[in-house]
C-alpha cells in the first residue's frame, strides 16, 4: 500500500540484518477500520435561505402548502457531518508487526535448520564410511597392480631375462601415479571442515557449498585413478551421497 512506502527502506534493513542468505518477500495488507462520522453540523443560514425562497415562491405564485422540515434537511449543505482527520500511519506499530513476523520466520528456520543439520551429518557419515573403504582397499590395489605389471612384462619377455631393477622403477612410477593418499587426506580434511561448519551457529551455507565443490573434485580424482572395481563402486556411492549433501546445502543459510 502507498501508505507503507515510506517504511520500505527500514523494512529492507531490518530484514537484511536477520536473513543472511536467500530471498524474502514481504506481503503487506492495510485494512482500514470504518471511519466514524464527525459531529453533526447544521447550516442554519442555508436553511433560512431555503425557507425564505420557498415562501417567496408561494406568495408570488399564490401556491398553497407549508414548508416541510424533512424536505429542508434533505437539501444539500443544510445538515452534514464535520470532516474527520485521516488516521496517521503508526510506524512503530507496523515495524513491530514486521519484527514479530521475522521472529516467527527465524523460529521456523531454526527448526528446519536443526533437521537439515541432522540430514547433512548423515550424508557426511555415509561419505566417511565409503572413504574408509577406499582407504583400506588402496594398498591392496597397488599390490594387485604390481603383480599385474610383473605378469604383463613376463608374458612379453616370453621366458627371457627379467630386469628386476627396471621393473622396480616402473612399479614405483606406477604406484606414484595411482597413489590415493593425498586425495584421501584432502577429502578427510574437507569432511572434518564440513562437520565443524555444521556445529557453528552462524550462516555456513556458502562455506558448505564451497566444501562440497572441493569434495567432488577429490572424489573425481580418486575415481580417475581407481582402476579397481571396489574403489570405483565406493566412488559411485560417494558421488550419490555428495549430490544429496549439496542439494540440501542450498536450503541452508
């Protein structure tokens, strides 16, 4: 309503101080109470003019009849009500209503936030379980890759002499390319940071969104290095949990 436009800037500032992320739409409805009529006002001079005019008309045209009081008061400007002042806008009352609405919004967000934290913590726990599977499988995978490489070289030599020193170098290079220790360590760090953020009382939605991106990067790298069915399966499950995590983070302030 036009009456509330002068308060728009104040409303924006108050809500900006209460809501750190997302959009808020304020719908204001202004309901006016019925206006009470003012005191009756009798325009006696106008009534006399009307009576005199009617009687002059009767004398001039020789008309019968009397001047009726009911007719007189029905004429314009004879009987009316005093004008009443428009009610002034009570800014304090309007802003008080806004504050109560903001309090209700915050209470609802707190309840939903607590539920989201539990759900997000569940996704982090599932990620940690699958990461543990990767961490336990990683050493066995390197042994399997070493044996596979040794067998491949032996097959190519077809009974020839095997250069153990050269083979050891190739195995070391292969192990370096396939090593997941750094990715696992970074992913653990991101998971711990996400848990710490969820324990805060401040708005952490943006922080968790960034951590979600970093976790996805590490999971993708693990997947590209995997070359192992068990690790690949764990990566698929981690991606699914992380996708759910990131979707829920969008609802968190």
